[in-house]
């Protein structure tokens, strides 16, 4: 099938958006939100897993809805931030490529990392790339309009057929055609929690506020109307209006089944299951009465392994699936690789301790490295100071800080002298 270049897939509603001219490839429909239950979930799963006629519209509407849950959004954001805030660098034989790395620092790449990772929770991501001036850019094709099994792009989400995406040579498909994503596993817990929270709210409304009880003469209709008027004009608390001689009694369960603790524990359990699904633990998101520091450290290490797997997933996409896209857009990736630049996880105090241990071991260290590592400005008369130190001469500072006792000044100079005492003219410590 002949491929067409620069055939942009356009997205919009029935009414054109500002700047849109002509027919749009995809006509969007707002997602069906709210009023979801387990019947909605099971129906959506069955439609998506239909072997001969897979439809994911209901499922993806469900996904859009459950992602409004605060806890689910938080754990998803935590996974994403671990990759989005770790720099990615392209290099050949250890030499960075400034042209490509400039693209990797631009806003489109930050968004790209998010959409690539989303393939793990939605099942797939389909992107169309193009050049926007000097910058590489892309559009995410709405998932409700994509059939990943038949490789089709539908004009409307209710269509049963569409255009093959093989007609485009600037698309990148990430994920699996039959993968429903991690949100399929998280959805039941979010649905159960939402319904439980609704019951909890009703419980709080009934039992958390005082209940007003009105009685009236059953034979006096005028008294009944006055009571009704007074009751409904005096706030939103529960009201019971009974004729005289009637009795109202609340019978509560003696167990915890009727208490607020049951709702709270069930909501916490649902949150814990979602945390374990995405992070592999609960101690890095929730406080626990039984958790220990050692257990928290172990679970943090497990979460780190998950983050490493996410980075490996991203690198596989960049180094294998994206190389043709970069080449088609005029960027040479031949012979190079994309890698995450791991941030240093030690503070200045730990760095100083490492330097001191290296000093004891007798390992030479470059002065320039120390100045750069600790952010200290190198003196303009550096060579002169080194020469004086070799002659065991300690110069008095020209501008001494005011308010510093002479003893502290002397101790500081002694420490500084001891650190650089055996320095050489080649700017390496000869320990």
C-alpha cells in the first residue's frame, strides 16, 4: 500500500476549532462519565476482549473516569515523575550529540515520555510525528478512535471500520494490540472505593448530624402543615415528622458493620491494592502503625526496581522503535544510543567524607575536580598559593571576615593547609 508523507491526522469536534480548515480525520465524542459500577466494568471488559469484534470505547471512557480518583492519579504520577525528571541523553562512543540532545530538552519530549509510559496503563499509544519549525513534535491519536488489533483509525468512535494506519509512514505504535493496560486491574478497586465513599457520605449525613423529631396532633391538618413548613425551613439535617402516639427508633448493629470504621478500612484497603499494583508496596504512599524503617527501606528498594524497569521500557522505545522516526525527520541516530543520566544521590557532607577516605588511602585527586564538585570559586592567584604552601608559608588573608574569633580563623587556615599541604604544580594531590 502506498504511503503518504505529511498527511496530518486532524482531531476536533463537530464544530471546527480555531485554525482548523476542511474536514477532520477524527470527530471526538465526550467520554461517558459517572454512574459507573461493576456491571459497567464487566461489560466494558467483555467488549474489549471480543475476539472477532473488539470495541474499547466503553473501556476507555471508564479509564478516563477512574483516573479522576485522587489516589490512582497520585500513584500514576509518582511512576511518571521517576522518568520525566531524569534527563535522557543521546551519545556516540561517549560523546553527546548536541543536536539531538537539544530536542530531548524541549517540551515535546517531556510530554512524549508521559504518553509513552501511558501505553503501560492504557494498553497502547499511537503517535504521529512532524516537524514544527526546528523542533520535532507529535500528536497523540485518541485511543477511542484506534483499533490496535486491526490497525485502523476510525473517523467516529462508533464506526466499525476505518483507515489503515499503515497508510502513514510517520506513526509510532507503542504497546501491544491485545493489551488492555494496568487500568483494567485497578478499575475494580476504584469503583468499589467510590461506591463505598458514597455510602459513607450517606452514613455521615444520617448519623453525623442531630436528627430533628416533630410530632403533631394526627387530627389537626393545620398543625401538620405548620410542622412541615418549620421542618423544611430550618436547615438540612434529617427530619422525622410523626403524629402523636407514634414511635421512632434507630436500631444500630452491635458489630462494626454499621460504623464509620468499616467504610474507612474498606477505602484504605482499596487504596492499598492500587498502591501495590503500581508501586509494589504501600509504605511509600501511606503511613502504617506496623511498618518499620527497615521494612520501608526494603519496599523503597522494590519501588526503585520498578522505576528502573520503566526506564528500560522507555530506552527500548527510543533505541529501537524511534530510530526510524528520528531519521525520517532528519536526525542522525546511527551509531548512538539513548541513556538516562542517573542523578547523584549523595549530599555534600557525604562527598566530603568520600574525599577524606580517599585522602587516607593516598589516592591523588585533581584540585579542579574539587573546586567544581563543591561549587567553590578557584582563586585567581591559585598558582601563587600553591607555591607558598609548598614552602610551608601560610599567607594571611587580605580581607578577614568580621566577627570571627582569631582562634577559629587559625583553625580554618590549619585545616585548609593540611588539605592542600602536599599539592603539586600539576594540580593533583600527591597523597
